[in-house]
């Protein structure tokens, strides 16, 4: 009995222990559930709509600009070449110097040409003496023929000899003039006023009209010509946007153009387009235009590069700041704001630029409201709070 009684007590103890264990588990779960419940004060508040600057889209007259790469040349750019052969006796100018028209630049050894002139003059004197001799023969035979002392044939022969002597004299005069011209060519002179380029041949060099390289280049840059090209589509737009029934008439109505130098500074004097090429280049598919710029102070030189900036006036244009747009897959979007302050992504068509603004053809219209910044945090249909004071039309 004692053994049975002890076994009964043990089982009863185990049963009580399991009951206590179950109660502890239930109590723990209750504590956990109570701790997980949030009081109204402890509940996480929903984030407020972001405050972003917005602007009303408006229309205004704007001028857009397109830049075209350009090459600059002087009004006159010429090669200075010798017209006679000989040794270069003197170089009378420095590279880069400014010279005036008629100034002697190079001196070629003149001795052979001066002797050729002397020889031509001697031949002329002989021809003139032959004329006198032939005249004497005619004067002698004339009375004899009149008195029928000699035949008329002799007089005719004498007159023919006289004419031959006159012709020889004319030929000798031409030889003298040619020799004088060649002698003058030994002084190589500037044909226009301008700046001297490089001088590859120095004193003592043998020069000839057949030389591949010129003695130097001479550039008249009191005015410069700036050449630039328009592709076919650009040229069609050019014709459509500027009035005129013909190229010459259109040129008269073209506005002044600006020149951007290689360092992106603007040349202080505006130029005028004064030439449109008569045909497209078959290799490039572009047509060349020329603008002329005054250059009295010599700032521009032949060989400079730059960009010609063409301006086009747009009436009732819509401008959108570039900062208010986002590009995706070669398309440009803005975030339009509805009356209930929800944003929606709208594609726009950009047809040009004006400063830091896009010129927009369609996608938005005057009176629409767009977000100006913070676009990277926006999603389609998101509600925002317009920043105070930014819901007026922006001055773009």
C-alpha cells in the first residue's frame, strides 16, 4: 500500500506541475499580446504629403538660339608667289607683320632681268635705226620713179622693207616692256593690306613660279567671313521661319547673328548673313552660308574657329525649366499637378532651347501647373503640398 500511495502522490504532483506550466504559458502570451497593442498616442503617424515648389505654365514671346560650327576666313586670303625665278636676295618683312598694299615684301636677284632689259632696249634701238634706213631708201626712190628713172617695183620693195622695219620696232618695244615687267617682278609686293603669314623660304633660297609652296600668305582681315553649314532639314526650317520670296530677299530680312569664339565667349560685334550657297554639298548633304563681321581691331584671324548663333523669335511660346523635367527613354516628361494636388507624369515635345529652358510645342498648355523640383521623389498619382508663393506664373 505504501508503494501504491507514493505512486498516486507522484502522479498528482506531476498533474499540478503541468497545470502551473500551462498557466505560465497563457500568462506569457497575454503579456505579449498586451504589449503589442498600441495606444492611440503611440500609433505611428502617416507621413504628410511632401511640400514642393510648383509653377503655372504661361505663354510669352521668346527667342531661341541654335549654334552652328563655323570657320573664319579673312575678307581676302591670298598666296604670295614669285612670278620670276631667281635667288631670294632679301626678305623685307617679318612673319605676322601688318603690311600695306604695294609694299615690297621680297627682293629677288634682279641682275639677269636687268641685263635682259638692256638687251631688249638695244634691239629696239636697232629696229628704230632700220626704220630710218628704210625711210631713206623710200625717199630716194620716190623721185626716181616719178621721173621714170627706175621701175615702180623698186619703190614698192623699199616701202615693204620700211613696213617690215616698223613691225620689227614694235616687236622690240614689246620685248622691252616684257623685260621691264620681269624686272619689276623681282620686287614681290603686297597686293592688299593685311597680315603676313609664315615665311618658309629664307634669304638665299632659289624660288620659282612653279614652286609648290608659296613665299607666304597675306590675309586682309579688316572684315572676316564666317562660313557655316545647315543640314537639309535645318535649311528647310530656315526658309520657313524667315520671310522672303528669294534668297536675296530673305538675306535682307535676316536678323543680325552672333559669333561664339572657341572659348565660348561672344564676339562683341554682331554680323550679318550675306551669302547662301547655290547648291548642297553632295558629300555632306549640307548647304553653306556666310556671315560677315567687322574686325577693325584684328581680334579675329583667318583660320579661327567658332560658332554662329542664329536666333528665332517665337510668339506665344511655352518655356519649361530644364530642372523641372526628367528624361526617360529619349523622352522628356514633367509632373503636372491636378486640382486635388495629385501629380501625373506628362510627356512634352521640345522644339528648342532658350538659356536653361526648354521651348515646348505640346504636352502642356498655358494655365497648367507643374512641379519645379524634387522630381526624383515623386510617383504617379502621389499627392503633394504646393509650396506657398510658388503657384503663380513663373517668369521663365
